[in-house]
C-alpha cells in the first residue's frame, strides 16, 4: 500500500500533516521528496544548462529590470 502525505521536518522529526492509518509500531519505508517549484519543473525545458537557483535569480532580475523600464 502506498500513502502520500505532506509532512514537516521539525526538531529532527517528520511530523505528518494528518494522522496516518498505521498500527502502533508498524514498520514502514519512507521516501523523501521535496516539493518542486514552477522553476524546478520548467527551467530544463528551455535548454537552461545552469542550476534552478541561478535560473530563478536570473528570471527575478529580468523581471525587476522590465518593471523599472516600464515605470
């Protein structure tokens, strides 16, 4: 059975957002996946060869430049 839940990592412990349908002391296997931003999902589609953080910074700077030119 696969269950997908949102959780927060706090003080060294993963805390699920909702109660889990598990028995006390039941052993499970956990896979950690961070949510991806729109940038993470799309920057490779345009042929960007840098990392997502650089692309996001570049896009933010470009957006600010466009705003300054428009005002």
